[in-house]
């Protein structure tokens, strides 16, 4: 039988509450349990759909602090980033010659430049962000000219059923952070994403 929030250890409950606290939320901020079968065709969660809270994120460091993998785990040796494909050294990239303070910074980027910065931002979130320090001004100039809106959706327990997926819509390209105590995906259930998102859960069960 799939675990529910009441089955979590004290340590797991504290971890869940800590993830919520980063956004000023508590367990009382959302329903105790959600079942996607109550939403025929699927439950949409995003900026304009069933959102617990929206927050403004000013730069890559703040986004990394909220949804990124702790880089100290790489520094301490608790995690290995050998599978992370980091972009080339910043000094060797074309971005090193650009003025990140220019109002038209994004217009100066070629499609390849944009792809490289997208890759660098992804590596900041999933890898050791210390290795991308010199890329951060360019990442901020390209993607954080204005604060980015992040949708947060939370519950203690969520069950995803057949024919009623959990859907993360594009919402104009906005990302989302899903924070659940437990996730249970029943046979035939699935998560449908139209935009990159982060999911934090203490127990993830696929039946």
C-alpha cells in the first residue's frame, strides 16, 4: 500500500515543511489530499490553474535556492556531477564579449548563444552552480531582465489516476514547483508537462 503523509517519518515531515517554508507556506496553506479523479480530464497546476501561490524570482541564484540541487552536496562529495554536461569555459564562449548591462542583450544573442545560456542555467539548477559563476550575469541578463513568476502547488498527499493526469501547462513559458508530501501514481496515471518544472516529494510511488 502506498504511503501517505501520516506514514512519513518526523524527518520527512520536517523536510516537507522546510520546502514549503521557502515560499512562506505551511501544510495548512493547501488541501491535505488531492485526487486527480476529482478533475475529469486531468488536474492543471500552474500560474492560472489551481496554484497554491505565485512568487517572483529575481535571479538565477534565488531560483537555484528554491528549486536547485544543493551545490554543497557536490562540494562535500555527497553527490557526483560527472554526468552533468557543463558548457565550455565562459572565457571561451561568445558571451564573454557581450555587455550584460546592455538593454538589447537578448537581441545580441544568436540561437546558439541562447541554447548555451539555457544549458548553463539548467546546469546551475542541477549541477554545481559554483562552476557557472561567470555565466550568471549573462543568464540573468537573458532570462531575468524582469523577475520570473514561479507557480507553487502543494498538498500533503496527491494521487494521480488513469485518464486524469497531473498537467503542468505552459502558462506562457512559466515554470512551476510542485511540493508534495507523497505522490501516488496509480496504474495508467501519468504527469503531463508542457514546461520544465520541479517536483519535491518525500515518497514517490508508482503502482
